[in-house]
């Protein structure tokens, strides 16, 4: 076995595992966790799944728990700029050296498992999940917030028995894996529900909620939902420092999850309010200044996200009195179609880029989706051309507002340039 003892070599190995394709199921992760002595059992957790909003809700819960005085772990994906962002303890990211050290521990165990059955070689996501559980245990976290990667039932994180299960939303995404109806997708997400553990539901179609409630009832898990608790008027929902009506939904979901943790965790109304007022979650309608210009970074990458983007862009035009310059790139035409249609209704011009990902849409695919009613410029470009320096953006003029939206991988590339 070749030694890999520096960060570039380790990350090259980890990312190479993605080339084997997505491999779902909990058996490999369970075997690896057993070999490690079950670190996932050392720290209580909240488990968060959903089509959209699960990262924001996880960050909100982490902020609430921290405001209540708890020593917290947070596991999310994907990362924006640095791999270590995925695993955080009290919002301190996993360092490059910690990643190297954990990999040095994990790789021999992974090799022994694969020697028995080559199919048991851990995936990239399983390596990172193991690192999260190890870090939470070693740092003696009092509670962790764990976000699923994709789905729920067959997700590597689904070896935990959480204090609370949270399902933030259900919409049509990853249909080739999760199913072609909201009910099928809901059942996959509901796979995180554990017997007797409370469940919190965010915003979702009624048929999806019904499917989840049936599974919760079978497992004796009490359910609370945002709509039945807070009603339909988002103006009455909890406030958060993250912008957008959809973040009010996420704040309400996080509030219900915090309440569901119960008296054991001593989370009062003040802790919830303080936590929601100080959430750190970049790339979600995040306002920044580039050379004095307003720019907004927003990861909207699927049909449900496009609906939210439509509302946010309309509000932005009303606020600024002008149509924005939009920079976008997307993975997959199914995701791109509603996004490009939405952008075409609001943008002054559109700059297409191709994120450095195998599934990124080509320029031709993106251009074919531009609505025929769009009269602005459509320009092919790259992140390097559009952001040639830390405080420079070449798109549009000095008074134009720039919106970067689409794949979270695109957001990461832009933020790396801005760093």
C-alpha cells in the first residue's frame, strides 16, 4: 500500500474515489464504524435530511445549540472552498493535518475490509463521514448535527440513532436515484426516522408529508410540522439573519427541532432567538462587496431552488431599481432548465460558466434553455475571466448588481477566487 502522508496526495486519493461512481447503502459505513469502535455512538446527534434547506437548517441548529451553551459538532456537504468545512467543531473546520492524520488511521482499516470484499472499499463520502464521527468523539462534543449527503434510507450517515430526525423539504431532485414522484422521494428521506425518536417536518407537498407520517407512525415516532405549528404566513415565522422567505421556513424548522430536543438539552426561547440571529452559512443569498459593487452569492441548483430564486430576484429588482447581471453554471439539464428560465425573467445579461465538475452543463446546453423572450446579452465565460482578482469582477458595469447562482460547486470556485 503506497504511503500517502501529505494533504495534496490524500485529497487526490479521496477525490479519485468519486470516479467509481455513487455507491449507496449503509453496510460499508456500518462495517467501517464497527472497525473504528463505533464513534457514531459516542455523541448524541440531530439527523437532517431534505431536498433543499438541510444545510441551512443544520447550521441554524448548530448556532442554537451553541447559544444554549453546548459544545457542538457539525457535519455538512458539499464544501464551498476547503474540504475541512464539511467537519466542524464549535465552527472550527477540520484542518489539513487532521484530514491527513484521520486518513492515515482509516486507510489501513478500509484496506482490510476491501481485502475481504472489494465492494467494501469506502467511498469519498464514507471516508469524510468517518472523519466527522471520529472528530466529534475525540473532541468530546456534547451533541452533533449531521446532514445527510443524498436521500436518507441508504445514506452513509444513516447509521446514527438521533435525538431528533429532521426532514426539511421534499421536491423533485436526484430522481434517477430517489424516485420519480414526491411520494417515492419522501419515503427515501423518511428512511432516517428511528423508532420512538421525534420527527420534525419543514415545507413540503401534502402527499409527501402523508407518506412520511405513515412511516413515522409505523415506527412510533411523534411528528411535528412547520405548517401545523406556525401556519401559512411566513411573516409570523421566526426571524434569522439569513435573507429570504425560504430562510424563515428553515428558521421555523430549526426552531421546532430545537424544541423537540426537549428539556434535557435546556434550550429556551432566548437561545433559539440568539442562535437564529447569528447563523454563519455562506453562499445562501449572501451579500458581499466586490470592488465596491454589490454582489450576491446564492446556491440555487434545482427546481424548488429556482422558485425561491424567482422571488429573491424580483425583490432585488424592486430594491435596486435595475435588472442584475447574472453569472450561472449548473450540473445537469434537468436542474438547469427551471433555473435558466427564472434567470431569463429578471436578468439584464447572463454569463454562462462551466463549473469544474464532470456533470457540468455545456455552453450549448445552457444556451438552448434561454427563454426566447430574453432580450439581453448571453455571454460564455469562465470564473477566472469574470473574477481575475480578489476584489474584481469584469461582468457588467460599475453600477450593476451581480448575482452568482446555480451549482454550489460554482459558488465554491468563485469564493476561492475572492479569497
